[in-house]
């Protein structure tokens, strides 16, 4: 007897993923405001009804793409930090540098999305979501660095986190991997210096 439910779920997941791939192409080419649902549907090879079933509307599709992008960063950094811990790295700043390196590598790999999410506009409420996710990032960095709760500790974590964000934008603007690697190395050097202050 065939397992219809798992087949349907698998097909639905593939359809959803193909829409996200198409949305990435369209949003990065045109920006949020000028991107058309018809173009996304055409590239994904699905129907408008299917897109609305999975995402509701263009704004929700954009936000799903952004959420997938953010999750990839978080998973990449967390995985790198876990691997470093398994190898015996225990100093907070060393672990922070490992996570930063993974994050910046992701910025190169997803540079089209970095440019979209920093320069391409977005739906109503997007900036608020970015700020909320940014506060979450600060909290995780504070835990990783084992920072205290004093104003000076909070400022240090905020400065390090801001430096990583700016470095990520610079990496995304690089034209070659070699340039990106130079920026990443410079950023890691700077972040280590800031972290020792």
C-alpha cells in the first residue's frame, strides 16, 4: 500500500523549495517592490494558487526567504562553534571568532541575498523583524562571549556584533572570493582586537 501522505508532503516541500529558489532569483534581480509574483510562478513552474497556498502573498514569500537566509547563518555558525568545542576550543573569544568566520563565509555564499535584504527594500514590518532578530543575535553573542550585564559589557558585545554585520556587507560587495577572504581575515583581526579590550 503506497504511503500517500509522505509522498504528498515530499512533493509539497519540493514545490515550496522551488518557489523559494525562484523568489531568490526574482527578488535579487528586481528588489521587493518591482518583483512580480507572475515571474516567480513562471520560474518555479507552479501555479499562482499554489504560491498563495504556501506563502499567502508576496510579502510572506519575501519574509520566508529572509527567514531561510537567517536560519542558514545561525545553523552555519552554531555548527562551526560546536565543531570547535568538540576539538577542545574553549576560550569565548576563540569560539566567537569561529562563529564569525562561518557567518562571513555565508555572507560570501549568499551575497545576493545580503544585498537584497540591506538595499532592496522589503514589505511593511520587515525593519521591525530585522531589529528583533538583531536583538536575538546580540543575546546569543553575549552568551557565547560569556559577557556580563554591565553597560560596558553590553557595549562591547554590541560593537562586536555591529562590526560583524558591517564586515558581512563588505564581503557581499566583493567581486571575487579572494577579495572576500581578505575582508574576512581583516574583520577577524579587528574583531579579535576589539574583543580583547
